[in-house]
C-alpha cells in the first residue's frame, strides 16, 4: 500500500480499506516570502508547540510536511487575485446574497459564472450556505442542532468518530490540537448527523467533508450544509452498502469512453475497477486529493452546479494522467497504473489549469442521468434491487430551489419593529388626511346637535356617508392612496434591513 502523499497526492483506498487521514503539505515554493504566508497563529497551534510556525492564508501550518518534505512546492504559487478585483467581486457577491431570491430566479447563469471565477474568501462560507440550501434548512429548523448536540448519541458511532478526529487535516490550525476547538466542533457535527439520520449513521468519508465546512462556518451552519450534501448532492454515498458510489463509478467509467478512449481502453485492459481510484475522489469531493486552492475552487462550482463538477474533475484527471500513448509507456501494469493515479502530476492539479479544463468539458446533467438509468438497469439485472433507497439526486443550487420553492420565503428579512395595524408611519401626512376630515365632520355634527340646528341634511348625510365608507371611499378631492398602510411599513422595513443578512459573514 502506498504511503499517503499529503494534499497533492491522493491516497485511494483499496477495496475494504478504511479511509485514512492525510497530512497536508503546504510548504512554500522557492520564493519563501510568498504573499499567502501570514504570521498568525491559532490557539490550537500554540497549544501543540507550533508557536514558532507561520500559518498560511488557508490556516495550514507552513512547512508542516515534516521529514518527507514538500513533494510539489510549485503548486503553492497561487494565482493571486488583485486586491481591487477582489473588492469588486466582494461587492457583487454581497449584492447577490442580499437579494438572493431575485438572482436565483432571474440571473442564475450569472451566479454560475461567478462561482466558476471563484467566490471571494471572505464570503465563501456564507455563499456555500445559500447555494446548498443549508441556510434555509437552518431557518426551517430553529434549535434542532442544539437539541441534537445535547443528546448523548449512539455509543457505537461515538467511538468511531472519536478515533477519526485526529486524522482530519492535522496540520490545519483548527484541528492540530487533540481535543481543541476544531476537533470538538467536528465531533459535534458528526454526532448530530448520526442522530439526525440514525438509519445512515456515520461514514468515515463524512469527516473531511465536515472539516472543510467547519473551516468556513460555525458548527450549526456546517451541520446543515453537511445534511444538504448527504441528502441532495450525493445521496446514498454514505450509506452502509455504498451502492451509490459503486453506481457512480460505473457512470464515470462509461463517460470516460467518450472523453478519453485511450484512458478507457487502458483501464479496461488492466481490469482496474473504478472503485480503486475514484472512491476517495468522489466521497471526499477531492478534499484530500487536490492542492487546497484547487479544492476550494472545485467546491465553489460543486455547490452551484452539483455532482457533474465531481464527475468532470475525475474525468479531467484520468484524461491527462492516462490519455496518451506517451503517458502509458510507464504504466504497463496494474500496479504502475494505480500508482500513477495516486501520484498525479502537479500540472493537472494546478488551480487555473484544472478549473479551465473542468469548465470546458462537455459533460452535462442529462448525460449523467441517462447513464445512471443504464447502469441502474444493469445493476438490477445482475445484482437485483438496490438495498438503499436514496432520494433523487439534485444537480446544484437551482435544482434544490425548484424542488423546494416555498422554503425560500424564509430568507426574506423580517421587520425588527412591528407596528399595530392602525398605526401610521412618520411622514405619511397624505394618508392621514381622510381620517381627519371624517373627524371634523363628526365634530360639526355634534356642534349642530348641541345648538339645536338639526336642519342641515347635506352636511349630516355627507358625514354619515364618509363615516360609513371609512377608508374605502375617499372624497373626490383626496387622491387615492395605498389601502394598507401596514404593508408599506413592512416593505419599508424590508428595504431598511437589506444588510441584515450580512451579519452572518464568517471570516
């Protein structure tokens, strides 16, 4: 079994082997004074004797690979976005997030393009919540996570989760300390999921998914995003029999025949089962395969467009690793081929190259679903019915929105000050004219009755008519206004609170 090669070299498990942790290699390139290395330290880093170390922009301890060294130092020369461009993107994303329903309904293509460009780091966590529907889930289930968090949990799952905690990104400042705040939150999220879906329980591949989410948002928000990934994006992936991942392995292999016939023919000749190289790729959404900058860009697109991004990334890696006769000269046997896929070339994992290839690869949701039906039929013919009845897969943010249209109403900001139905807003003088006129007419009527002057039917009739009609029949000289002042108050409150949603930005 090959040794784990850190974040830049995948460690694909063989059949029956558990998913092991990986040590992230974030050593700088030859230019040591790179802009992404910051002199900040987390409390967990200090608690574990890393007070002398520097933390890079992603939260990883610089030079933490140890004796093995950094296998691909050039990968960490990141494509830095100019500060002015970054600020412009942040402004655009803030506008989208504060008017999310409108953008999703009318400008979804624009959201997709901006996700392909990369979500600004300061808003990435919040954007993931909106794209996945995790924000709505949280608002629909207030207090649910706290309730699960207070519950004791199933001991059989708690022991397994505890054993896996230290394996998740052990050189990230959040998770470097055993029992530190990062590991505690990771335990809470994973335990809560076993209580939320007791029939599914816990799968080891969920731990790195939850850890990446916790790097960008608090535990409660990370829990609901994990729920959406497991139920909407990758349903059935973490069930006991792993039937969904086996089906997707066959789908990937079939699509490879169209994308790279050379790679498909070679893998067929070597009789290499797709599960040997794609299990960790797909179940961990490449979080333990690619350089970290590439992981974040892939996740940005994945939350927007769904599982087709995972398929595209896998196809790009296979195509460029095994897609030409020259590359196959050193992969004559099964062992050499597996090693090639575990030690992918730095070039094909580099952020700009990989994202461009993924965006341009013509693999659609329709192709994936059509192939899914074909592979499902073959499965039923050879193995019988699936034992795990997973919900249908939803391809990205738009599909999730269309599947649950009513739920998006909970994203609307509600007024923080509620007025009585008959209350008037300050400055709305025009709307108060009609009640004053009615009051004056009533006062005239009382004065007339007091002085014994009962012979003025026009005035009395007019007063009775106006009093009876109320707001529904304004006099001819008064222009018609909004019939419901309280609606205007609510609308005004909504406009004044458009920045309310900005409070949950998690830096």
